[in-house]
C-alpha cells in the first residue's frame, strides 16, 4: 500500500470517528432540548402538510414530518431532521472536496464548518437552511461534473438538486446565479451556454419547483410577493446600525477569528481565478449572494443565517489557501482561530443545556412547557362554560404552545386581531371563531400594543406568568382571559 493511500485512509477514519462523536453529542442535545421557536413553527408546517407555505417552501416540513413519524411528535424527532442533514452534508463535503483538493483539505473543511457556530446550531435546530445547504452542495458537486464532462445525466441531476434547494429556501436562486456567473466568466466553459446541457438543468429544476409555483398560483402568489416585493418595501433609508449589525452577526456566527481566514480565501480565489479553475468555481458560488446582502445590509435587516451558503462555498477556499501558505505566523493564527471557534461553540451548547450557566433573557428554548401547563390549567377552568381557543400573539408563541399543550390542539396567532399571521393566516379563519372565548398570550419580548377589547365583549386583567430557569428570569408572559370573540371589524 502506498503512503498516499495510507494518508487518505487516515483522513477517512478520522472523519468517521469525528462524525460518530459529534453525532452522539448532537443526539444527546436533541433529547435534552425542547424545540426552538422556529422549529416549533416548522413542526406546525408538518402538521399542515401542503405544497408550500406562506413564508418558505416545503422541504423542511417534509423532513420533520418524516422523522416525527419515525420517532414520534417529540423534540428528538424534530431535532433529528437537522442531525441527519448535518451528517449527509459532511459526507458529501468530504467526498466532493477530497476529489478536488485532497482529503486533508476536505477533512479540515468539514471540521471548520461543523464547529463554527452558524453550522453547529443548524446541526441541531432544523430550519430551511439545513436542506438548503445540503442541496446547494449537491448541486455544486453535480454541476461541476456536468461542466467537466458535459453529459446529459449530470446536467439533469444538477437541475434536480437545484430544484430541491429551491424547494428548501428561495435564496437557492443564488446557487443558480453562481453557476450562471461561472459559465459566463470562465472562458473555457463559456461555449457550454450554446449547448443544451444548462437548459436541461434549468428545466429539471423547474419541474422539481412546480409544487411551490402551484401553491403560489392558488394563493395569489402570496409567498413570492412576501419574499420579494414586501421584503423590498420593508427596506428603509440608510441605517448605520443595520450595517454594523450585519458585519457583527456574520463575524460571530462564522467565528470572530475565522472571518479573516475566510475573507483571505475569497481574496486569494479572486486573484488566482484565472489560473486555478477550482478556486474560480467556488468563488463564483460565494460571490453573488455575498455582494447582494452586503449591498442591502445598510437598508434592511439581514438575518444571521442568510449568508450560510456563502460560508459553505467559501470555506474550502480558506482551508485550501491556509495549507498552501508557508507563513508560520499565519499558520499559527489559523490554528488559534479554529480552536477559539470550537471553544465558543462548545460554550454556547453548554449554556443551552446547563441551567447554572444559562442564557437568561436570550433563552428562547426553555420555559415553554411551564407556560403550557399554566395555559392548560386556565383552559380547564374556562372550559366549564365553553371550550376556549388559544391564541399566541406571535407565531413562535402560538407554535410552542401547540407543541407543548396536551394533545397538540390547534392554536391561532395575530390574524385574529387583524395582523399578518404568516402561515397562520392559512391555518385558521377568524370568522369561524366568532362567539367563542379565548386565552390570549403574548411574550414580553414581543408585546401586543393593540386593544383586545376591540375584538372581544370582555377582557379580564392579565395574569403574568414569569418563566425562569435556575432562578434566572427568561421572560414574562401576559395571559388574558377573553370572552365572546367578535371577529375582525
């Protein structure tokens, strides 16, 4: 056996041990932690299976539906969807990058991604970003083969993966833009734009995406309008704090000291793109999304997870350039940056599971079961004169209550007081609730500033329930007993 083969096998074994260890840790976390508010909302998607949804395509709902059917409607079943995606993503990454840059780069890219805060959290908490990243990378892998070999099966497969990414999250459109930019800017591949392959891929992607288009057609293009025109309308004039928040959040989520390594990798890829097709390829998959969100960041709030595909596309460049460098100072800095990132991620995980550490008011996972128990007690009391419906003013509150209440009863959200309830607008009709009593709950972190008396014949003074963990206050919840719902006037 050659030394090269032994070296490769060592990295394969290291990856195997790493994935087993980190997956066991994630499974323990999945047992201990309840669903995060966003997860509870996507779990509610799975309770209302559809072709698509108001604020996201359906892939996450399908995954949660599958794994909760396997493990039950519990937090482990919900979290396991994210764990499963993370393992497959790591294996695909190692296989794809190993063939391009060698297994050393592939292995350490997996390590860097898996232990960075943005990817680590997404490996336990299931959101549309998990399947988006998996299908984004599968698309990159298949598209690379399609461009290299120009065979119909690879073009078709790349289109299927792009369609699956689009069915996970709309921002997958930037994967398509990256592929188009690569074909346009790489001189030796530009001729492929005159071949049928790219258009076969586009057709395949559209076929997979048809259910989302069909749902939007049936609902007056509501989701497309929300994610395009309405988002654009929310943009405000230049705000320096938005810009600062954008750079701050992205730096923390990737890693405070890893960010310079990442930026350095992108810069090196831009410089070397004409002489190294691998670097050019990954650069163009990162560039369009990075530029777009950087441009809009002073005018609109860019959430911390939106750039995850940029980091996924750029991480191999950073790791590859790191190993190509002969600068000892830079090498030591890279080791320190990765170690710091691992420690930070471990600290966040420990804070989530150890009450004595805790996150205080930043804790959005704990306290829901205790709140649900209080709401259930009030429900039993009010049920003596008729069964009340339950409204969580904010969609996260409504979803957590539905998950934690016995029997998972239907809940409603702010649509009953004339506000946009997101997906709840399609799950409940306020007119069907007229005449019924209600338990109305809002989180002090998301206050309701309207007048409940405008919608009910009578509203009692609120009961304030304080959620605590290890003696630390998480939040106050205001619980109103409301009688004889009048509907939206």
